[in-house]
């Protein structure tokens, strides 16, 4: 079963937008995901309706983040992309006649509901600003590592 990657994809695009000094076109954003610009526009349109992103047309146009990254949470984005189903697991039969299956369904439904609520609550605790800070830290670490690697290669 194929996993729904919309949340991951949109977060990927938003971080690129957050670290760009200029608006990014749908074509540029599609290139980051190796996908079609039409899919990018369609998905970002939902975020534009909520005021999270904006877009401009013409020369110098493109997509920009409009929301405060510190106030925009992963849960906000999760809901903006349609709150996709969290789990691929489910009951064998939704409305069973068998009492054993009814008990199994009830137990699983309770566990799934609790786990989903926990995950969605956690998404609400993480802001895009936090993701951006993590990216910045990893970028600096990566750049330092590359610098050390290149310096070492020059001396050998």
C-alpha cells in the first residue's frame, strides 16, 4: 500500500520557500520534489486559501510564505492538506456479525484513535520555525564538514 506523502512534500516545499530570498515558481518547487508543477499549484492553493502562502504572477512572481513560521504548526499543514489517514491498518470487516470480530474491531479502533490523537497533538507542538532552525543547524554542520573535507584533500 502506498503511503500518503502530502504532508512530508508540503513541509519540504515550505522549508525551501522559507530559506529562499525570493519567490519560487511552481516549476522550481516541483523540481525539489521531482513532480509536476500542476500538482504543486493544486496543493499550495489549499495553503493559500488559509493564508499560509501567497503567489504572484509574472516576472519575479512565485510562491512565498505569508504566515509566521513560529505560529504555523505541522498540525496546521496536516489539516490544510486534508488531514490524511494516519494509519494504513484497519479492520478486516467494518460491520461484523461475529462477536469475536466485534471485540477485535473495538479494541483496534480504541488503540488507533488514541495513537492518532497523540500524533496529531504532537504535530500541533512543532512549528515550522523549529524545522527551519533544525535545517539551519544541519546546514551549518554539513558546510563545516565539507570545508574540513576539502581542506584535508588539499593538504594530502
